[in-house]
């Protein structure tokens, strides 16, 4: 085998490995990633729309955007339970799942779906749940 054909074989092998990586890891992330993003967006916009509807219907002086909280759960609970008088009624396990969805959405949207590029706190939270990165 000549040095040129050995180089060609090495280049073919390298190209083949790049294609395998693309197919196994990168493409699935781009095909699956939009679903959690859309799901969170639908949920969050529904919470906002219903809160605005309640504020308008009940003529509330405070709206969801006027209320601060330590996170979405806190803000939404304050708005719905204390201001509008309609508790959301989610159990703690539902809130945990919603927070996980929010964190996954955050990684997909801001770290290109790569957990290794996400913030340390997010990696720890999601890593505990999935067993990745722990």
C-alpha cells in the first residue's frame, strides 16, 4: 500500500467516524429538541393566558407580570392562590416534573442541548435525575 492510499484510508475512516457521531448524537438532539421546548412554551403561555383572563374577569389590580417570586412555581402560586383565589392544585411531584421540563428546555435552548455546556447547578439537578454527569 502506498503512503497516499494509507492516507486516503485514514481520511475515509475519520470521515466515517464523523458521520457516525453525527447520526448517533447530534441529529437526534436536533430532531427531538424542539418538542420539550414547544411543550414548555405551551404550558407557560397557558399559565400566563389563564392568569390574564382571571385578572381581567375578576378585575384584579395585580396581574401575573406584577408578581415576583423565586421562580415560576412561586410566582404562579402567588398569583393563582393568593391574588386570583384559584390555587393551581399541582402536587409536589408534578412541580418537580415541571421544573425538570423547564431545566431540559433551558439546556436545549441555551446550551444547544449539551448538558456539558449547561450551568453547573442545572447539570447537578438533571444529572441526579438521569444519572448523567454525576
